């Protein structure tokens, strides 16, 4: 169903593996791990600009929030007029509500595709197509070894299946439920998988905390408008609940799901969270500098447009009006 995504993603992974194979053994586990990391970072790099645009859109939304609240209050009983006035505000401020959502939506198929391609190296376990796609039936070891994985030839698939890190295949997980694994127990896999899961969960928590801390700092400084109106308290409760989900539930879900993920996929998650950790801080610093520059420009504009001390105020009255006074 998403072949138009799977093929390009597999091509990028193939490219990085080919490039690394010029200096490393193509059958080594580290070669495949580095290819997975570079593939992940390539996709993340493509999303940097859309992410910045999304944050700018969110900031603009906060700026026009008081105007929108006035419209909601003024036309509380006229939804049609309310919508019209809100559209005028969006147009006057060059704001597109969907602009902030598109980058997030674009990432979903991209990373589901990446997940699927990595998972498809081992089809001895059922592989889902994603987005309602059909789930393939498990293959035998022989069928899997002779089946291409999109751009990867059967020989490359076999190479990946034989790739190991610290003596454990990249397709291994704590369940050890893959038919291509022989004499691999969960005790051998755990020393690699458990630390990876712990680091991924910790970084996910820290990434969420950085976002929440910034939101709180902006709220306290008055840069972010607090929810107002009849539903203000309910909105604050919902925000608090969402923050808890980001801080604790998401990392917890990664811990649970991580135990069934192969090692290769865990390295994908690790590289993803590491990139996000540094990107979040860089992007926030960039946004803060932009905001400070905008504030400085506004202050300078007010200063230059204000009348100079001691300057006579221009009398705009007519000669006849001045005589009367």
C-alpha cells in the first residue's frame, strides 16, 4: 500500500550501506548499524525546516490568540459569523492553521515506512504493511533468504540476517521468536537490548521534559497566553494530562514495545531520539533568538516613530479653528 514510500527509504538505506562498505566489511553488524543510523538522520534532516516552520506557526497562533478569543466571545451565538471573523484574522496575520499540522503528518508515513523496511529483512515473522495494509504470512527461512526486500537483493537480505553485534544477530529480540535464529536465547540478547531500551526511554523522557519546560517558561513570562473562557479550567487539565502522557506514558510504552523489537530497530529508535535530543535544543535556541530580534525591532520602531523631546506637536486645526480658540 505504501510502496511509494518503502522503495525510496530502502534506496537510502542501500546507499548508506554501499558507501560504508567501501571502507568496512559489508557483512559486519557495525556497517549495518551505521547505515541504519545514517538513514534515520537523513530522514530527520529532511524534517528540520518543516519542524522550524511548525514552531513558527505555533508562535504565531499564540500571538493572535487574544484576537481569536475576542471573536469567540463577541459571536458566541453565531458560529457562522465567528468562523468568518476568525478567517479574517488568519488572513490579516498571514497565518495558515494547517501549516502547523502538515510537518507532523508528513513524518508519520515516513517513519512507518522506515520501520517497515527494517522489519522486512526478517519475514519469518508476520510483517504488517502499515496504514491498514495487509499483513504478510510468515515465510520459511529458505523463502526469506531468497526474497528481496525492496531494493535489497536476496544476497543483501541474507547479509543483514547474518550481521551481528557482540555476537548477537541484529534481527534478535528478547522473545527470540524468529525462525532465522539458532541457539540464541533471551539471556544472550538481554545485555544488548535492555541498555538500548533504557537509553531510548530516558532520552524520550528528556525530550518531552524540554518541550514542557519551555512551554511553562513561556507561560510564566507572558509569551504564551493562558486558556481563557468557560472551558479554561478543562483545557488546563487536558494540557496537564497530555504533559504526563508525554513524560511518562510514552517512555513506558517504548519500554514495553522495545522488548519485542529486533536489535536493528532499536538502533533506529536510539538514533532517532539522540537526533531529537540535540535538534530540540538547537531549534528552541534559534526560535528564542528570532523572537528576541522581533521584540528588539518592535522596540526600535516605537523609539524611532515617537516624537522627539521638546518637539512642537503639529497643530492640525484649520486657521479658522485656531482663531476661535
